[in-house]
C-alpha cells in the first residue's frame, strides 16, 4: 500500500502570495435525483424490496340490475435488489500531519466523501444503462451507429414511453442531506454525457434553460428541453468507446477508426430505484489520527481517513425507461 508521506506532498517554499489550494475536479452527481428512493434502515438484512400494486384491467361488461358484481383482490409485484458494501481507506503518516503545510486530514475527508458519492453514481449508471429498451440513432445495432441525436429519434422514444403508460417525472430528490423531494414541471428526463450537448442544442425546438421564464430548471446540470423532454448532462456518464460504425461519418471516434457510442437515458417516473447516498447513516466516515499507537503500529506513525457505505440500484420497469444510442458530431 502506498503511503501518503511527507515526500509525496510538495512544500511551497516560495512566497506565499496565494495560499488557496488549486481547484479540483469534483464529481457531478445527477442519477440519484430521478430514481425511486428507498432509504435502508439498519439491522434489516442486505435485501431491499421495492413493492408496487398491479393495476386492474378495464371492465367491458355493464352492471346487471340487482346483481352484486364479484369482488376483486389487490395484488402486488415485488422487485428485489441486494445491497453491497463499498469503502476505501486513505493512509496518512505522522510526518504529513507534523510537517506539511497542506490541511491533509481535511482534504482527505473531503476527497473520501467525493469518492463515495462518485462510486454510488457509477454503480447506478452501470445498472440503468444496461436496460433492455434500446433505440439507435441509425440502423438497428450499436455496431452501426454513426449519427447524432435527432428530434425524430427522441419522438420515437417518447412515443414508446407513452404507449407503455410511463408517467412523466413530477418530483426529484433534492440537494439536502435528507430524503426530501422537490416538485418539478411534468416531463420526461434524459441524461447523457456532456459531449452530447452541442447536438442536443442543435435539435429543432430546443429551448435553453435561460429562456425557461417561470419554469425552474431541475438542477444546475440541466441545459434545456426539447418538447416534453428535459436534458441533464454529466461528464461522468462515459460512452461505449469505439463501439460504433467503422464509417465515422463526422462523429467523434477516439481511436480514429470506430465511432464512440453515447447512451442517452430517458426516464419516466419510478423507472428505477436506488438506495441513495443521503442521510446521517447512509455513509460512515472514520478517522484515525496519526499518533495513536497500536499493536500493528507501535509508534503511531500512520493514520487513516476512511469511508464505507451500502448501495444498490435496480430497474423497476424496463418499459418506463429507454436508452438511445447516438454518435456525437466532431467539432
């Protein structure tokens, strides 16, 4: 294990005209906002059950005068998911604490929290981008994709969602530490990588957030809407690199041979569920300061900043979400 030692952190011995630390790349977290959230209490095993009632069929026969119709019973469908535990320690030596000018313990705690959040975001992304309802910008397979997103393809996706009775999202998980929700104007939500932004803005009928008027954006990462779809972008949602057509057709291709395929994920309400990284008991931070002797470290030379949490994500209804696989125009 590599230690964070004094020699790993550079001392700035020149003039201290600027003492602030350099900005760092914080993770952009968006997916948890749009799933059905289910906080998991302690001592309740490692299985999460999302439960929903099964709708009744329509009636075709009229009532008969004087005859009581037969009763119908409620029935429910369960979707189960298993929680997994994640975590990582950061090791710090006593030399760092004693000699380095940087607030190492504070920074380590901050970065540990960001790593935990990014971990849960990527776990959720891995689950929902594997959905079975798939559309392609062109042709009928990922290997043939070499076209950007279009209004026609968006309409194909939303037509499918509406045919499956996917309801529009009307509230999202807010930015507080609790499990509160914030109401939003009813819409389907699409999330994608920031590379797709230029093509989305070029779609017919695109309305940027700046022109919303009284309508409020979902979050800072929303760029605008097209018809009844609101687009939210994140640099964390990586494409399937070099998975598309060998005919590049002016699309981004990192290997200069095959098009990079970007998934654009469309959601209706309660399409997927998550146990979110929120609340006082969802993540456990731990700090062991250097200088605490133990059997394995009799001189107390090492300390740790660590985190651990439980998390899971699960698709609740494949037909209430869709993945549109597109290319991105090279600029």
